């Protein structure tokens, strides 16, 4: 192992030790289910906003989008625009209302005026599905990043690294719960934004702080793409199908955020709905700033590294930001930026794992199996911890299988599942008086089934050189992202299931509406 690899391991080890120390300290006050699953609702709006930014700015944002811009130019930046605009949907439609109506999970909101057991089971199922797709993306990012850092080209070595990342993630969740995970998110968000800002200033400084000069250098260093790097159509303009694919991707990105369980769960870590609103405003500013930085990082990677070298690296497009760091500041900056990227992956997978395990423990175990009467007050936390271990193992295996895929694209699939299975049900629950249990079940299970079926039958999985299984051919659905079909179908199924069922509880809807709009009866912060 060369000295650069040892330097990278050393920087990463310092980060892991520091964050584990923070997690252990944060866990000392974790006594109840509210502490473990909702951090005792003790975080302020700005703190939670930084943590949301940490949760949202995943490996897809840092590695995937920078790579997409470096290789596809303008079309790659469309990921950034979609991810950012999505926050307006989350802010205007769901943040405050969810904080007022729920307790720990999305299932609390969806089952508020429905039959508890079937709706909670459906909500937990969709939470697990979205979390799994998102975890795949983060684990794939870990494999590619370490392949680049340590020079590990063989699949066995990369699989071992993915397993180490998974083990660390499980440790964070078991020890720290939501409180420890939130502090890791805050640290990681600060590191990521500062690191990206330093690299952006460095890149612009090389070109006299003139963006036009930088864009010109990017075009000169990408002879295959040329001027196309600066306009739309390089990735999504070759045919009618690719334009439709872009529209489908945009729908999934813009509507998916408001249905992502690990983002929705963050609204329960603040004491009031007002703080939930403040946290989203903070998150929008930080995320918006970061996505502006990715534009410079992506074109900077094209100018200083070049698309051919990026695509030839072990992590392919995901290697753009680390290779740019190496071109700017040599092995030391590469090690620091890689440690930040690792921090990004660790923090996001920890957040996803605690969300999925909380959903199982609270919705399935406490409210379905035990019918709201667990044998002791710590039982829910014990079940959440055991579930976290199982989810960790499954995500490690999935990450090994997805290693080498573009992670921005894998995350877009998670957004499609969230937008199809979760968003219609959330909006109908909050705003449609007639909505009922049958509609919720049709919407969640129907949206989930349609989305996953179309993903399996898409070119994302088989039929192309960039597919997960390039040598297989069951790509019967022409679009790589199914959002344009699956989202309207899920809304339609929710409507159809509702009108075909006679069940209807106006009194419970009125209660939910008052609580959602005023906060009367909402969960308060836990006092120790």
C-alpha cells in the first residue's frame, strides 16, 4: 500500500474516531423511545436545518452530480435543479403539517384517520423500499471512492470496504440513535459545504475568477462533447425517448423529496411546527448554496481532469470530485475531500438506517404486533436496534451488487419510489376529506408495485452497457426512470380505491385538519 493510501486511511480514521466520540457523548441522554427515535425533539430549527442539509446532500449530491456535470455538462446540472426545487414542495405542502400530525414516523400521519394496522404495515413497507434504494446508492459510492483512494481495483477488495462502511453505520445507529446521528449529520454538512466552497474558490482562482474562462477550458478538454457540454441535450437529447426519460427524471426529483421517509422523520426532532418551518428554510439556503458550488466543481473537473480520465477511473463518473481535488492540491487535498465524501456516505446511511428501523419498531412491532401495548417502555428501542443490524447487513449485500453504478441515478430511482408510493398518500391524507383506508393501501402498494416493476424492466437494470446486468435483456420498459408513469398511476389508484370504498370518517378528518393547521395536540419536546 502506497503512502498516499496510508494518508487517506489516516484522515478517514481521524474523522471516524471524532464522530464516534460525538455519538457516544450524545447517547448518554438516550433513555426513551422519543430520545432514540426523535432525539427527544430537542434540536432547534437552525440545527435541524443543517442536519437536513447533511441528510439530503448525500454521496449522489457530491460525487454523482459533480461527475454528471463533468461528463454531461448542462444535463448533469439538471439533477441539482430538480433536487433543489423539490424543497419548495416539501416546505409548502408537508413540513409543518407532518410535524403537527405525526409522532415518530410517516405511518403515524397516514394512519391517523384510517384503520391502523393495514395502513401502518403499508407505510413501513414503502419506507423500507425507499430506504433500500437510497442505501444502495450510498454503498455503491463507498465502493467506488475507496477503489480510487486505495487503488483497490478488484471487486473483492471493494466488497470488503463496503462491508466496513456498513459496520460503522450500524455502530453509529446502535450507540447514538437519532440524537447521535443528527450530530454526525451536522458535522458532515459543515465539512461538506466548507470543503466544496474551498475547492470552488480554488478552481475559480485558477481561471481568474472568470466563469466564462472556466467553461471554455472545460469545452477544450472535452473534445468528444465540445460545445454540447454547455447546452441541453448531451445526455437527454439524442432521441424522443431520452427527452421523455428526462421529463420522467425531473418529475421524480421534484416530487420525491416530500415523500422521502428519512427527510420527513427529521421534522419530528424539533419541539414545534414553527421550528420545523425554520429548519426547512435553513436547509433550502444551505442546499441551494451547495448545488451552485457543484456547477463549478463539475465543470472544473471537466477542465482540469477531463471526461475521458474520469470515466476511466475505478468509480467512473463518481470519481470526478476526488480527481479534481487531487489535481488541485495533490494527495493531501484528495485525502481530505475523500474523508468528507466518506463522512457524507456514513452520515446518510446512518440516517436511512435509523428511519427504516424506527418504522419497523414503531409501526410494525409496537402498533401492529403489540397493538400499542409493548411489554416494557424500552421494547421499541430494542426492536429498532435489532432491525438496524438486519438492515445494515442487507444494505451491505445490495451495495456490493450495485457497485460501479452512477449514484446520482440510483438516488433518482429512490426518489421515483418515494414520489409514487408515499407522496400521493401523504397529500390525500392531509388534504382530501373523503380519503380512506382502501385508497391509502391502493396508493402505497399499487405505486410501489408499479414503480419497482418498471425499474426492473427498464434499461437501468438490463440491456445497456451501463446497466446493472449489461448482458441480460429484459428491458421491456423504454425509460430508465419510471416517474412519468408511476406517479400518475399511484395518484389514480389512491382516488380509485377511495371512491370504490364506502368507509369515511369525517370527524377524524376534522380532528386531523385542526391538529395539522394549529398544532393542538401535537407531540411536544421531551424534558429531562
